[in-house]
């Protein structure tokens, strides 16, 4: 809280407060009249009496009068209390002037002079703390490139939402609020949103404010992860002070209990529960136990002190549970950091000196954007500023690895990052069993996943790691909390869930004879396009052989789990145009969508009595088609020129509906549409409408005359340069990946028949 240094009465009260703490005085501690003269303070403990005169004045006459008063009072009290030491103290706000110094030298045998800063340092050397604190890690802040502590990592001010008022703030605004009056607040956000960076910026602003003499309180930043299994606030502060290098850790405790600090507590979600893991209590009780330290700090912080608490918004099931566990009252400020909007994103990229934008598949969180940029996931080496973008599947795969590495480091969990990823992936597989692809997964699912992967019961820190995994939430729109088991979790981002689901499928392919197919029992959601690509990428150069062998192994089994594995493996093969050797006979399996594209021979596949929500055909040679017999297909899609192939399928299977699409080039041509426009809408149709996750580059040319290849290539190059699409490699083939943030704009080109679209080469 800012100090009104020009107010002598406020200054006196503050110095007396510090003196009481320094000297352990008891009894009355305010101003008092003795011998008809007002004294600023007479403090007493068991062994000593301290006489105080306190001033903001620089007047030498005031100094002389005060020292004379102290001289007489000290001599009088020494005679009255021979069993105690009696000393006089003259405390000034500023360094003395020359005239004041001359006066003080006259009384130096009986009057101890201290400036405010020097006297305050008797209790705690706050400036030393602030200097040394800067040398230690702040929360989860690490360099994205190497994962090491980086004290110079710059912060870009981004919007912070006040969830009560609906207004946005920056860290500077929060600092102003904290400086005005005693403050209580919570700052929450998702993984990688920048909570620790924002909290550090608040610390640095408050620190600068104190060091410049504009505040009577100083900030103390505590990483709660360093205080696992602690329950006593004094012990927490003592350990923190020792880790900073303070010679007298007790002084920090005294400063806190005097209300002289802004307490910044980072990572309430990183504390481990004290309840044993074999307890019958559920997740909510474990979280409440874990946060006991925070609750006691809140309870024991004096009203003059301030607290700002930060952590992940997905740790507790609901805001109400968090507020109850912490002890939040109506006066608390509630803040939340969301993904970067377009303005914050542009400023964030510019502040770091990066070029270009961010692919639309990257979540707009500062940490994940930093991973992508600093680890060269975007190759901007093409001519004229064009960018050939890293495959989103490989990008997501990389990000998940980085997330797991960071999680293991943050909570010091006794797992390898690869093990945590396997547990994470198993949860995503469990979610595929639910009516909603995102979950919920019960807390018992979380524990079972841990046991299945590691073979042991989870310890307390491992439970913490499960409760706070990124991308999981304790609630989901449309689902009443009362309907859920306490501790249930949902996947918020379907792409993250799909990428994680690839883990068990990859294991099934690489270990077909040892994989427990029971894991795949009861699955009702197929592996998505992103997950299929992640699987195939991770298989490496030998992927075709491994996938072929696994398909032969699982297609020969007849359990529900084996059939579901077969569905996943077939979808991986078809989505990546894998070259499968040997005859594959799949029966009684279900798949959401089966894409049959040119580039691979699928004639070795036979689907018998299988179910498909959709089958889409876009091939070069009819002989490369798989065989369907007795299958149920909800929708069969194909270009009109492939209707004959499609008719062969409809005559041998139960097909609910067919869609033989044709952009009707002749109609558009007769209406005056130039050939270049027809080339463009063919690309848009294939990239933005038929498949939103990416199509093979070769598919962009199919259905158009051979002489249009040069025009199509030119348009594709233009679309890459302008950020409509990107080209990546997948399974040895080049893939056109649409920027779906521009999907509406792309479709509008077709709808409004924009013949003069700037994307068309002149």
C-alpha cells in the first residue's frame, strides 16, 4: 500500500509499527504525553525501554527540540528503571541536512539516529530481498527453447479479465489497485496462458515502486511448488527466505505478520495433498488437503497485508470449490487470463522480434507460441516471404512432448515425460468411450490410467499431476456439475485429445502381440484425422511394414477391443495413403469416415459387415479401390465422374445416401466464369470443404484439364504466400493444409462468384 510520506502522523504510525516488531514491545504503543510534552512513542519489553521521536521534517530547530526532549526523557527513565536499558531514538524520513547533522552530533551519546530505510532494515532488509529474489526462478517461467530459468525473458502486457465486472486490465492497473488499499485477489488461467509472467511483472512493478521510495510495503513472490507437504505459513516463509539467501529468515516472517508485504503466491495447483492415496476420500478432498497451506496463509495474513494468488483454472472442478478452499470473500478481486486476441498476439510476436504469423492450429497461448517459434516449427525460407509450414500433426506431437516435460519438471513427479504422456493418452482413450468425445473421465479413470501404465499406485505428487493436466477441465458446457462424479475431467481442446489418443494406437502398432486390446473395448468414437496423422508420423520410415503386420494380427482376432483397434489402424492407413502389404480382412468394425484417395493401392482391404458414417472417394485407378461387402454406409461421397465406381459399392452394400458432387464447371463457364476462377474454386472445394485437415497436393489437380496444371500451381503458390493454406509433408507425400480461420472467406468466393478474386493469377 502506498505511503503518504508527506503526512507526519502516518509516518509516525508506520515507524512505531516497525519498532514494535523489531523490539518485541508490549503494551501501549502510540503517542503519549509525559511531563507535559507529547512523545512519539515509549516502547517497552522485558529488558529495555525505547524512547522515540519520529519526523519527516528537515528543520534543524525541530531536530534540536526533539533531541533535547529525548535527552531529558531518557535520563529520567534511567533513574526510574535502573534494571532496564533505556535508549533514545530519533527516526527521520530522509537523510539529515548538514545543520541537522551538527545537532545530532551534540546528542550522539544518548540519541540513536536512523533514517527510515536504515530503521526498517532492522526488521528486514527489503531492498536486499528484492535484489536477491530476481536471481531465482519465478513460478513456471522457463526459456521455451531449452527449458532453463531465464531471468531476462521479456513480458508482453496482455489483457487480464476481471470476471466479476467483465472489464479488462493490464498488470499496471492491478498494481495501482494493490497500492491503494489492502488487497485480496486470485489470478487464474489455462496452461501456458502467462500467469507466472504476469505475476512476475506485478512483482517487478511493486519492487520498483518500493525501491523508489513510493511504497511502505514490498512484494514477496513465493513459488508454492517449493513448499509441498508444508502446512505452517511460518515454515513456508522461513524456507523461502533461506532459499533467497537471507541471513535472518525470521525477519521475513515478522514483516509478513506486520502486514508490510504484498504476498504473491504462484501455483496453488502445484501443491500435493497430505491425505494418503489409499484414502476413501475423493478428488475434491485431496485438493482441499493440498491447499491447506494457502488457506492458512490467507487466514493469518493481517488485514493490512495484501495477497495475490495464481494457479490453473482447471485444478478445481468449479470456481466455487476454489473459492471455498481458499477462503475467498466478496471483496476479493477475481482475474482470468485467456488466449491472446489478435492485438495481443501481434504485439507478443513483435516484442520477441519474430517474423510472420502463427499457424491457425497453434493454440493462442504465449508459451505454446514460443515453443513453435523458438523451435523452428515454421520454416520461412521460401522466396518472397512465403512459408512452408510444419505439419500440424508433427507440431501437435512436439507440443504434447513439451507439455509433458514441463509438467514433470513443475511438480517434480516421479515419472518420465514419456510415462506421463502415456497416462495422458490413456485418459484420451477412455474419453473415446463416452457419449461426448471430450469425456468425462472420472477420477477413478485417472488413477486407473496411472496404474495401468506404471504398475504402481500413484503417490501424492502424481495425483497432483493428474488433477492439473493441461487441456482438462472440471466442467463442460451443457453438463450439470451435479451429474458428474467429483473430480471428473473433460478435454477442452478436441485436437489435443485426438493427438493424445494416438499414443495407444501407436503402441498397438509397434507392440501388436503384447498390446492389451481390452483398452480399446467400448470405444464409440473413431480416431480423428489429426490423431491418424500423428500415429503415422511417429511410426517413422518403417511405418508401412509395422502397420501391415499390426493389421494382420488384430484383424484375425474377434473381440470388441480388437475390432476397434482394427478400425483405428485402417483409418491410419487410409488417411496417410499407407502402402499395406498382404490381404487384410476386417469384419464387424465401425469407422466414422474412410477417405479413399489416390496415391496408394487399397485393393488388399476387404471390409465385411462394417459400419461407416461416411466414405469419400477420390482416386486415380479404380483397381486401387478396397472391397466392401455387406457394409452399412450412411453417406457415400464421390466426384460425379466416379459415379460408376460408387454404384458398384451401392449395389453390394446398404448405403443411406450418396453425394456425387460436381462444381458444374460447364454451367459456370457458360455464365462467363474464367478458367482461372474454376481452378480456384476447385482448390477451395477440396481444401476447405471436402477435407478440413488437409488433402494431398496431387488431389488439387484432379478433375481439371491437364493444361490447367500451371494455373493451379500458381494459385496454390499465391494462397501459400497469403496465408490461406500451407504445404507440409506427411508420410512422404505433400499435403495442402487449409488455414481454417479463413474458411468463411474462402467459401464466400464461391458463393458470390468473385471472378476477379486477387488469388487468381493474371
